[in-house]
C-alpha cells in the first residue's frame, strides 16, 4: 500500500464541492471571492482560501443576542416534548444531508471522510438523545422533615446559551449544545471558529429549515460569525445566561473569569493531555490498535487525542515497535481520497508548534520516530501541512509533555509499578480523558477508583478518543470541569428551583424553631 499520496484536488475542485454541498443543504448565503472583506474560508487540504464569508459586526451580534433573548420568553413555556419536535426535525435533516455536511467538514477541518461522517453521526445521535430527553426532564421529590409538607425540585429553562466552538469538531460540538439547550427551553447564539465558517452556515440553514418545518421561531438558534471580539460579546453580555466554550486552556482562562465576574454560568471544555497505560497483561493487538486510532486519528487534533503512552517496562519496546510499524503504513494525504487515514494539520502554526515540540522533546533526551513533513501535491499543496505522526520515547515526563500540542505526537513513558503509572497519568495539569489496557480486573478497577485516574473519562481497553454521546463528556483540572452531551449534562442548561409545599393547616418551622 502506498502511504503517501502525491496528488491533491485543486482549489477550484474544492470550491465546486462546497457549492454543491451548500446548495443541497439549502444554505443560500453569498460567497465572496477570496480577499474580499470578511472571513476567509480556507481549506487545509491545499491551504487555499476558497471564499469570503460575511463577518458579523458587534451590533449584529448584539441583535442576535436580543433576538434569542426575545425568543426565549415564548420558548421557555413551550412544552418540552414540543421543543423536542424541533430537534427531531433537525435530526432528520442531518440524516438526509449527512454526506453534504461531511463534505464541508472535510474541506474546512481536513478530516478524512469516515471521521467527517462520524462527526455528523454524532450530531444525529445527540438529536435523538435530546428528543428522548425532552420527555425525561425530571426533578426529585425529597422527604420533608415536616408533617404535611412536600419538598421537591423543579428544573426550568435558563435563558440564552452562548456556544463557542473550535475548528476540530466544527459541527458536532454545536449540536451537543444546541440539541440539549433547545429541549431544555433555552435559545442559542453560536460563535463558531473563524476557521470553519462554511460548516457553520450549513448548520444554521438546517436549524432554520427545521424550525420552519415545525413552526418554531427561527430565532431560537442564531449564528454570529467573526473573530475573538465577536465571541467576547457572548462572554460579556448579561443576557447570555450560560457560555459553553470549547477551545484551549488559554481561551478558558479568559472566558471563565469574565463570565464569573458577571455571575453568568460557564461550561468549559478545554485542553486534554490524555494518556493510556499499557500493563503487562494487556492484549497488545487491541492496545496497539487503540493507540494508533487515538493518537494518529484526526491528525492528532482532537481534545481527546492520545498524547501519552505509559507502558510497563516489560512491554514498552514491543508497544513502540508495533506502533512505529503501524505508523509507517498509515496513508497520509488528501482527506477526501479513499483510503487516507491521516489528513492535514489545520494550518502552518500547528505545524510550527509540532516541530517546536519535537525539537524540545529531543533536547530533553527524547527519541523521535516519524513526525516528518510530507510534501504532498507539489505546487497545489504549497500552503498545506501534512505530517507523518510521531512517536517520541521520553526518559521522563518533562515540561513539553505537560503541554497539549495539537498535532499527532505521542510521547512514550516507561513505568515499573501501577501506582507510578497512575501518578504519571495524573501529573499533567489537564484532566480530560485516560485509558488503561489490561486484562487484570484489579488493575482496571484501581484505574477507575477514587485514587485512580483523575480524568473526566477513564476507559478500559479502548483508546482515549471517540466517546459516545450517551455519557457525560468533559474533564477536570485545566480541562475546565464542564460536562456536555449525554447522561445528566442537561442540568447545566437549566436552573433548579427547590419547592417546599405545605398542604397541612399548621405552620411548623424547620429545625424545630419556635417563633411566637
Ligand atoms: C473534541 O475534540 O473537542 O470523544 C471533542 C471524541 C469525540 C469528541 C471530541 N466524540 O473524540
């Protein structure tokens, strides 16, 4: 099998694909020539700017928030199952346009076709989950200490939810937030990454069509496009009750305190630095497959990407050898071509960060295998950054290993006993995902116990990435503490009221207090 392609589509080919997909989706937005004022919609496949997409002004962002706030006043009292009908329709439209939207994801984020389709599937899944949830928003009834009293909790819509998303999951993370927020009775204003404006336009067209089809106001979900300043309108506006932001730890450090300063709520999904422990009892076939998908998939650009392997001394050489062998045969190239498994990095800065991290790792005594730049497509790919994923054997977990470099680098560390491996897993500032490969039930349980992995996700015998939507998704420490998607994550999108009802004709006070 050839592991490196030599051809790429031309920018004009890619423009045609975009036009066809947007037209099928019904996203009728003006697309300007490259270089005109507005957002430059580009593709990492060739590095070319494809179109210019209109950028919103601060006044337009303000108007979008006002419209969503206005829509909220009626949406919050619309019965939840009726709200669910909107999300059900969105899910149907996503099924119908799965391939079209995936084409746009591949073009803008550089994901291989299968992963782009998987991302749209994740949207469909969360819509179906949210539709069920629309009949399952429940509160507790709690035993009251007073006779003739009922103590209970009710959950109410929160308000406008500001959603800020990153380039690497340009559509799924919007859907996680929007599908759940809408059934919870909230309205949404979305600020996508400025690197992925075309997928955003497509999603907006689909939600507006869904709203039209079910007779819901289109203003329940708004899109604002632009750079950091546009995102800041969501962060600082007191009408935005919850800011759900996905991105770097650096971004979260700004967003969290600013939202807190106005007593808004923040849901943060920030960086990960995810590790997999490989124990002596591990099924190595499984471990190597899990490692390769989690570390090299999406060209290392998921927040759940596997960035560290912590392997027992007795298996580390075999694991490295097998991962390196697998890496050599990974087809790198055009993500839209059949058979490709590793697409491009998003931009030059990512590539520079990768090179910088590998140089630092080497300076720290690391042995770097792979990581080369692959010049693909000659002239066509002049502005594109394709790399072979890198494995780096490290003598210790140095500072560079503590950073999240958003590229396909997996550092390999060696351990002698499980306590040491768990300590290494937990020694980084981030706490998103983690995994252990073992066939020993004691090791597996220990890893998931209170003194085990400190991450929001702790898996056994699967990699760190590729979570299902049914579970709550998110992580601890610098990952930000937020939980999105399944389980009871919906509670972050609602406000809780505690109600005490006295159905007796006495007025007993709690704690036995006597008053008059
Ligand atoms: C992200 O990278 O921001 O678990 C989200 C996964 C995906 C979601 C990743 N379901 O890898």
